C-alpha cells in the first residue's frame, strides 16, 4: 500500500466568539481575521512537513478551498508547483483545483502539464465536483456542476494528450477554438487521474474510465458500496477487473507512541468537523442544486428541527466509524489492514494529520512514525480474499 | 393533472382563470399560486393565463433550455398561441422576461405591466442594484422582500420562502419550491438577475407600459423602478404603499385596481 499526507492548511486562530457569531466560517467571514504573519508561518511549517515527507516516503496531496478558515491553499496548482520543486522523490496529487469554478479548463491543463514537467513526472491530477460555499466564493453556478466537471475533465484530458494541435472545443459549458498547451506533460500519455466521489453513478463512470476513485471520510459501508459500483461498472462493460491501485480513501489520522497519545492528539483533528464546516443555510441546504428536489423534504425538515451541530466528536468514535486511523504504529497498521479488508481492497490511504489544532511538531512526529513503523507493515500484503470479505459482509448484515 | 399549454413543441403547466381578453402572467421566483388572492380580482378583467416556466412547477425543462434567450422565444411562442391581442404582466424575474419580450416587439402584445422587475444594471460596478437572491440569508430575504412578512397570504411563497418552511408544509410543496429555486439559478445565477445589454434597448418597447413597484421593496428599490420606467418610452410608474417585492400579494386590491385601470385605457 501507499500512504499519502494531506494537509489543508487550516487557520484555527480566529477567536471563538467571532466564529460563534458568524453565520458561516467560509465564504463570508471577513479576511481581517486572517493574520498574514500567522499565515506565512503556517506555509513555512507545512512546506517543511512536505520536505520531511519527501525524505521518508510519504506521498503528498494538496487541494484548495476558498475564503474560509478551513484551508489557506487558495490555488492548488500554485501550491503543487512549489511542492514539486521542494521535493525530489514522492508523488504529488493535486486534489484538486476547482474545475467547476474555473472558467477555462485549458489553463488548468497547462498548469498541470507545467507541474508535471518541473516535477519530472511525479504529478497526479485529482478532480473534485466542489459545491456549497465554493460556488459563492468563485461565483460559479451551482447547478449542473457534475456535467460541467465531466466536460472539464474531457477537455483537460484532450489538452494533455493532443500533440499535433491546435484543436477546437465547442462544448456545452466550455469553448476554446485554439487549444495547444506548452509544455506538454512529462508523463505519457498523461498523469494519472483521480476523482473524489461517493456518488455511485459517478463511481461507475470512474470505473469505466479507469480513474482512481477516492472517498473522503466515507466510513466502511459507503466506501465498500462505492468501490463495488466501480467494479460492477467495469464488469458490465467487459473491462478487466481493477487493481487495488484504483482505490483510495482519505481519513483523519494520527500515529503516536501509544494509543492514548494518538487519541488525545487525534481529538484535536475533530475541529475540522465541529468548527470549520459551519456554513449559512443559503450556502448549504438552500443553495440551488445542493439537494435533489425530491430529497429536499428530508434535508429541510432536519434543518427546521434545528438539529444541533456536532460539537463533541470523540476520536474513538471516529475510529470506530472508519473515519480516523489513530493509535500506536501497530494499532494503525491493524486499522488500515482491517479497512482494506472491509472495503474489498485498497491501495492508497490519504492521511489527514495536520488538521484542526494539531501542531507542527505533533504532525512531524506522526509522519515519522507512519513512515518508519506503519508503512513497512503495509507492504506485500496477501491478496484480498473476496470470498472471505463477502462472507464477512453477510455476517455483518445478518447481525444487524 | 394540471392544465397544459403548448407553445411550439414545449409543454407547459398553466393556470387559467376568468374569461375575455388574455392577460398573460409571467411569474417570478415561483409560479403564480392558485391561492393568490389577486387572481379572482384580476380575472374580472380578462382571462388569466399563467404558465410555469420550464423547470418550475410541473413544466419540464429540456437540458438545452437554459437561458434568458430561450425564455424570451418561448414567451413569444406563448403570445402566438393565445387568441387576439395580449396584455403581459411580468413579476420580478418574470418582469425581466416580459421586458425582453416587449423589446423584441411582438405583434400580439398590446399592453405591458412590469411589477418590481429585475433585468437591468443601473448603478456603478461596486453598487448592487438587486439583492443577491441566492447568496442572501433566508431571514434577510424575507425581511427585505416584504413590507410585512407576517401578512403573506397562506401557502403563497415569494422571495424569502426558505424562512417560511415549517414542518406542516407538505413534501409536494417543498419539492416544488426546490425545483423552482434550481431552475431560477439555471437561468439567472450569472450575471445575477440582469442582462447587461437590456438597458440600452428598452427604448424599443412600443406598447403602452405600466411599471408598478412596492414602495417598501428593498430587494430592488422604487428608485431603481423609477429609473427603469424612465427608460421605457411613455411608461407610467406607480408605487404601491405598504407592499414590498410582491405588491400583487401584499396589496392585491390596489394592485388589481391599477392594472385594471391601465388595461381599460385606450392606447
């Protein structure tokens, strides 16, 4: 298996009373609450963490969110380009720039091709559908974003793989009469594509296209369903069964000397769920396209009853749900192996460790333990026995 | 099954009431509600024909039907499908559609009424003429759109409808509101609620026109309305007191009186 480090570069320094008062901590919180001197220190620390990852063999994931406390990576290609130059060895996944917000996929292809060349072929390109506050921060129409995402992916792929251009594109959402990017990518025919989704029809389409499917915090069952949809779509299309390298999962993670230490520090990660996703209703359940109309009654009735936001997510509970890997190195290796078995095989685990209130020193300690004591336990694993996992799934279903 | 209207090959849900000369209502954020109190009053002056735009209510929207351009040509087809000369009344977002249709000078149109329409850009680049429909909190929308939100007719929804959702509402009503909101965003997310070119062509409107405005409208103010009206040759402007963005819902009698008087005048 391969392990990846993903840090969103959160900014947990806004006074609690400001956050409590704000209707949303994304999109509309004024940037006077972001001290650029603190931001500069965060960038330094996290780029140092990425250099450490490069030395010890943890791959690196970047992403972007906008206008909020959860993420100071405003442009994934910018950050990925820096990481490409700071590192020498590991692979770098941009997951990703917001293709449904940005007006010209050709520029995105050009940026990624540039990064692929300057990293000498270490780039992987990830796609996210995006939505919610991002549509507001980027003034992008929140309707039909899945269709827009697929058209952007198609155009980016064609721009990366066409070498006798220019070619013309007159699509539904994007037009460009003269596509001819320089440089062309280092990797041929193109860098690996990834996409983050748990939407089953989209997982099926990823399967048919052989794109790496990653889930974010989906837990055991949802992840298993997504991967099963991917595999079923390939079977139905008479395509070869996918290898485990087509599957990825992002979870919160902390590796400590002891289980106790890991859960204590892991608890600081829960800030992501308890604080950093607070969003006003117009950016969430009432945003056009946020819920399919037939799902609106369920979504809105839950809102009407003002269900309290989670404020006490216990790290141990997150571990139990398969949303966090935390413990001493042996514990975490066991958790990941168990996860792999329960989802029917997986090759990539993306660990979100420097999250919430976790410090630079704490993050580096976890990375070192991960690389030295967890990663070796995840090599040369025996193939997943589908019969055994199917039997286990049946047993669990019967127990419910 | 709702009443239907065919315009070319497009099938629309339509609400009809009364008889006589057609009065075409072009709706705003939600289709004209059969429970709106102004309907019966206005139906004394002609046959109300109130279609739901594609994507709203029970009117299907084809994938490629997704711009103001499509709506304008659709409503030109609707005019063609109605008997005789037609008075067109456009509300809010539908006022924008009606203004665009009127600029195209269709032969069947003989009267235009715009009710708190959006559709044009008047202020400077850092001034917002129109409160953002989608990015504004439900409670603010509800406050800004109504003179007195507590006097909204039961089960009739305008801007700020999100603030009026309660657990007693039927699933069907919620699904309809969600569909309408989605369709509105398809047509009008960006540029938000206006066509930058429309202002310079309003001079092409050649039918008698009345611009009505809720004096308390803070989604688009009466000052915007006066300036809008001044761009339409010969248009009359009237403010309706104690009404916000939906004067037809807050002051149905005054609204119908003004419209009826206007329709009764000779050109």
